[in-house]
C-alpha cells in the first residue's frame, strides 16, 4: 500500500507522543524597519455646531467719511396745465346790524404830565379885551326863563315883537339894563365897539307847509345889525325847542338902544321846557362886552 507521503506502509505508526515542554523564549530579534504608511482614510462626518459665543463689545465709531460730490441737477419738470377757473358764488345777503354794545367803563385817569417850559413873551396886541380909556371895563348879562310868544315881522328887515330878558346876572354902569325885562330895551352909555352874544330856545306852532324857518335878529335904534340873523327849523309839533345863537361885533354911540326881535314870517314860541331836566333852562339870553371904547 502506498501513501502519498512516501511512506511505504510497511510499518505501522504508533500513537503520537505527548507534546514536549515549551522551550525557553528566544531572545527577541531586532526591530524591523517601519512599514509604509497606509492610504488616508475617508473624511469623517461634520461634528455638531457649537453654541454661539457671547457678543463682544461695540467698537468705537469710525471717522466720518469725506462729503461726496454734488450730484448733477436734474432736468426741470414740465409745466402743469392751468386749472379751470371756478364760477363765482352769488353775493350773500348782508346780515342785520347787531345791537350796539354797552358803553365801556371810563379808563383810569393818567398821571399829570410835567409842566412845560414857559413860553416867551408875546407881541403886544391891540386893545381887545383890555380896559377902557377910563380904566374900567363894561359888560352885562341878562336872560329869561319865561315862555314868550313873539309876533311875526311885518316886512323885510323890520323888527317886530321884542324878546324880554327879566333876569339879571350883572351889569356895569355903562350898560343900562333896567328896561330889559319890561320893554326888552338895553341902552348903551359908553361909545365903542362891543361883543354882543345872544341865544334863544324856541319853536314854531303851528307848523306851516312847506316847512318854513324862523329867525331872530339884533337891532340898534330899530335898524338891523348886519350878521346878527340866525335861523332854525321846527320839524315836528312835538319838538318844543331849538336853539339859535348869534355872536357879533357892534359899534354903539352913547344913548343907542339895543333889542332882540322876531324877524320871522310866523310867531315864535320861546320856551323854557322842564320835561327831562332837573335844572331850569333859559328861554333867551344876551351878553354884552366892551372891546374898545371911545372910537
């Protein structure tokens, strides 16, 4: 019998003996040379993102940059189209006039101003309002509070009924007013130029149509004194009084007689009304003042 290992098979193999003891470990051999580096492995997966860090402090502001160049002017816009003129509204009706407001309170009186400097002496004037040539002045004032009806004048520049002046304020010896309240006559006893002022409070009743005026005038010895006629009108029967005032210069000689007379074409009612007043008004008055004597 043949075997593959060359054993002829003539002899039988006995059992395997026990394994011998392990020999003592030999001395380590010298370290071999390092092997070649292996190829790089594939890139590992990205790790989990870390927590954001705390924000750092704000940095200081940087310097201001230089001013940029001015841009080019843009093209002018197109002119707009004129709008259509609106139609004027109708003029409104004027409102009613409101009632007058109450009168305001009188203001506080201001402080008195400083006294101005004294003016220079004036040029001496003529002898107006100075004393007469005898060293005394002449003046008189008489008036009336009686109601009187003066008959109308009978012709052009003719005096008719004379106004009576029964109340005396004062009269110097050169002006005789003793008959002023009886006949209305005043006698001048000193020659010269006088200022004569008169005033009356009168009315017409009844009132004619067309509406007339009424007048009073001064007369010296029955002749009309030029410039002494003044007029007024009564426009209603309820109008009890209008005032007429005259103030003229008159030349008198010694013994001349002065009167105040009606020169109207109608009778004049001189009145001293009391309705609405707490003081007695005058119905007429006359003031006479010597301006220059002996001329």
